[in-house]
C-alpha cells in the first residue's frame, strides 16, 4: 500500500530545500578583541621627569 506524501505548509521563513526542523542561519556573533594589556613599563609617562622644569602654563 503506497503512502501518500504529507503536505507541508508553505512557511516563508524556511527555504524549500531546508527541512522545517532546522532553524534559519543566525548571524555570527561579533568577535570582541581583547584590549591590549598595558603594564607599568608600557604605560605612557604623563608626569614630568625628575629634575625637569614644569612649564609655567602647567603650574597652578
């Protein structure tokens, strides 16, 4: 006894070649780049060097 194919509803969310139980492709999650690890040796020195004269405009 031949079985009749089960009619599938037209679901616009799924393409015809994709089975209904497969979810649509999700977008790739954004790759978060780790911030550069700045150690004490790599940190920019914003304080004046010892013995260096501080300009007049920087004095309070």
